């Protein structure tokens, strides 16, 4: 009907013509001169009796369509169309307005929930894992001091080469040779250098000391004590390296389990998302069908029935969309956790390799072997 107040758009203004214009202008369209023997509209209006409903079918009347076109019908039929058809159209339009309004409320709530979920995701933290490596490696230092010690070798009047048993000095450090209480100089012979390291370990006289002469040495280092810190470093770093190797293996095993659990969770969520999406597709199809039935309804009861179904489906769709967004957020959190675990694995692997390199005992062991070789080098030469 053209005078509905709830229409969103104003109806098109039509310019009446012909019979419509006369009716709207109140012109008596049945002049007695043209319809002899028949009553005029004015006379009909003055009729005080009663007309049966069936009689209304005998009265022709004009029907004006929404587009302004004119057609003829009978009064009874027109009244039914006005009472039923027009009411149905009004009900359909009103139902659509209510449906669209309710759907807008759902969409607004979904936008709010989505924004809230996005903020929670951005501020969410994932658990960080580490292997708990031992990082305190021993860095050995040589022991230095000032030592006096007589040679274990006794001058026999023939031998000229004497070793400072357990005593030595590094290149550039003080190393004194004393013969019978008198310091020997380079004019009396030459210093003996180790074949295994930069150390002075003895003296070779030009003229062999006499029988019974006493040869003493003054050095900065004691040979036997030099290897001690390196041996401790080898032992401690070996222990640490072995412990870290076990920790790395355990860490890899634990992270493999964590990743496996995450993948199981991810698979489950992906299946749930697929289920929800399928439900949405089915609901969309049902909604389209119910909506088509609504807009083509021929009675107010049908309008009510189909509009209620559309609203019910929209509510269910909104609920499933909420679940779907929640599942997608869960999936993003799982992926975030997987990325974090993989980053932890990469970080700890690099750290393990770095610590293993720092704790490499090969260099320390080589130094220990060097001092042992020097110690053997200083032993008295076997008798001829």
C-alpha cells in the first residue's frame, strides 16, 4: 500500500490520468444521460439498504497498480486483495527490516569480539624452553713463582750438559745457573731450550764442571705444576661437555614431543574449522531458501513462519561464526607456539655448539702433553 509509514524509500509520485484522475477529483463518472435506466454513484451512495457480500462481485471497479497502471476488477476481489495482499506485503517488508536490523546487531557484536580476540592474540605470550646448559668453563693459567733447586745430576768431570729438574723459565724470563755458588754467564756455555715449548730447561757448559761440583738453577716456573691447571681444565670441561651433550639430547627429545603434541592439536583444530565451515555453508543454503519463501509468501502466517526461521538461522550463523573465529585464533596460537619452539631449538643448538667449541679440551690436552714431554726431557740422562 502506498501510504505505509515504515517504507525506507518514499514511493514514486504518480500523476493520475484518465479514470483515476476523475475518481480522485470526485467527478461523477456515470452521468445519467449516458447510462439511462441505471443509478449514478451519487444515488448509490444514498442507498440506505444492505448489500450482501456476494453482490459485491457484480460491481466493477478500477485497480491501480504500484507502477500507476490501471486495470478493472470487481469490488469483492479488490477488497480481498486489500485485506490480504496489501497486508502480506506490509508484513514482508516489516519482517525484512527486523531481520536486517537483527543481523546488523550480530555483525557488530562479531566485530567487537574479533577486535578483542585480535588484541588478546597480539598480547599473548608463549612458553620459552631452554636446555639449561652449564656455561662455566675453566680457563687455565700457568703457575708462576721463583724457585731454587739443585740439579739432580752430579758433576762427574766429564758431562757438560745439565738439566734443571722440575724448574724452567719461559723465553724472556729470568733463568740463572749457579756453579759452586757463582752465577754462570753466557761465556761459560749456552742455555738449553726445550724441544717442545718456549722454555729454558738447562745449561750446557763449554768446559765440563769438575768432579763434585754443585750445579744449581734459579727459574720462574716449576715444571710439574705447570700442567696441573690444564689437567683440571681438561677434566672439568670434559665433564661439562658430556653433561651438555646429554642435556642437548634430552632437550631435542622433549621439543620433538612438544612439536608432536602441537601438530596433533593443530590437526584437531583444522578439522573443527572444516566442520564449522561446512555447517555455515549448509546454514547459508537454508537461510537463502527461507528468505526466498519469505519474500514470496502469500499469507501473513507464512511471513511470520519464514521470517522466524530466517532470524533463527541468522542467530545460529552468528554463533558458529564466533566459534569459527575462536578456532582460527586457537590455530594461530598453535602456529605461534610451533614457531617459538623451533626458534628455541635453533637458539639452543647454536648455544650448544658455541659452548662445545669453548670447552674443547684438545688445546688444553696438548699443553698438558707438552709439559709432560718437558718433564721427561729434564730427567737425568742415563749413565754411559
